[in-house]
């Protein structure tokens, strides 16, 4: 969604049955009205927490009375209110369900919310590579090396054509639909997954992260935090977590994982700024388990734990990281980690605000 997209355009676009669709549209209307979550909730007679849960997609079908109160506060037109009410009453139809390719965690293909089995190891490798490189093409050499890490058979060119045809049928089995299904097209150097950003979890994540970065620069930390929350919700584990090492260690996979780390760092910094450190702690714990030597993540975990009053846990994180760095790399913690440690010791931390 571009920066010029209006809330009215957002209300008309996008499948109404997508998880969080109502919340995203309501959030756009609130921002158009120039209201914070606190101000909008107060005027509508609901709690800030309730509005936050609605915008995050935790409440898929709010009460009609709540929607009407919010519509009055946000000064929605009759058409905009009707669109919002329609979202709560409709879901994706079977015939119109669009495929979604998920790589932010184990590889999965879904049509609507129905899993599409991809059991062939070769098809999983090819589909994973094409989704990982999207929207860039995968070269013939990349495909060959991914499918046959130990060396290709003499018939590999013919086999690649066969596997591509099978992937196309997985992505588009035919039948009624309201939007073009993803497919695989030939390029001068290889093959390209032709799909909209909304048809891959990586596309959703990248769009929300870019939106959060724009809002962070605005600066609008509250709105940036909401976008980061939605972006990180797309992750189910490391990229292509169940794939072969040749895919998990692909340069494109490394870059995608780095974008996840970037999002988590900004999320933690914004949570501290907004005095909501307790919300960042679970995300940071998960990430330091995935990135056990990443000092930036550990520094944020130390700060958020300390800000939640868990000084002992914060100091333990520092001690364990210091020992791990010494044992595995022979280095001491960075200045960033040492500063976080000192701030906890001196209790120079923002404190969580409890409603």
C-alpha cells in the first residue's frame, strides 16, 4: 500500500476474509482522522486495549454497536460504514480462495485457510527457491544446484521442465477465482514465481516493515509499533525452517532472516519508547534462541527484562552471552551489550506502564 493510499481506497481493496482485514481498515480510518488509539477509544466509549486488539486482528468480528460508535468518532461516510460492517459478516468463499505461499517458517502452500499438500522433496525445493527469490527470477544454475546439491543427472534439463509444470498445477489447479493465481514463468536466465505481494507471507511482511519504517521516521512510534506487530505475526520460525541446508543457507534466505532481525530490533526499541517492554520480551526470547550470538538482540532483551522489573533475569542473559562469546568466539561483549548491562545495574530504564 503506497503512502498516498486513502482510507477509503483501503476499505474497498483486499479480500474481506483475510485475517486482520477489519483491523487494518479501521486503523487506516483512525489515522486519517488524526486520532491516537487512546483518543479514539475514549470517544467511542471502549478501552484502549479493546481498540488495540481490534486493530491487531485479535477480534475478527466486533459488536455492531462498537463499530457504529467508532464510525461516529472517525466520521465515516455511510458507504465506509457499510464496507466495514460487510467485512464482519463475510468470509472467503471456497471458489474465490487465493493461494498463499508461506516461507517465513516451514514451507507451506494454502488455498484460503486450507493446506495444499506438497509432499515431493523436489517440488518443495523448487517451490521454496522460487518463493525465496520472489520477485526476482531464479537462475537455471540456482535451480540445478538446489535440486541436486551433489550434482545433476544428465536429464536434469528435462526434469526441471517437469517439476516446473507440477509446481504450476499445485499453484493453479483450475476452477473459479476472483484474482489471477500464482504461476511460474520462463525468463531468459531461468524461472520466476509470478505472484502478487499479497499471495506470499514474505510480501506481506516486507510491505508492513516498509510501512513501519516510514512511520518511525515520521515520527509516529505508536503507528509504527502496530505495523511492526502485524509484520512479525507472519513469522512462524526461521525462513524455510524445514528445508534442506542448501536452501536455508541460500544468500537470499540469509537476507530475509536479517530483515526479520531488523524488524525485531525496531520493535523492541519502539516498545521501550512506548513503555510497553513486556510485549517485546517473548519476541526477543524467541529470537535470541534462533540467533544465540546476536549482541543487538541480547542487548534489547536485557533492557526489556530490566524495564519489566526482572533484573535477575536480565543479568543472567548478560552472563550467559558473555560466557558464550568467550567460549565460541574468544571475544568480550560489545559496548552496546555492556551499556545495557550497566543500565540494568543502575536501574536507568523506562518502566512498563500498566493500564
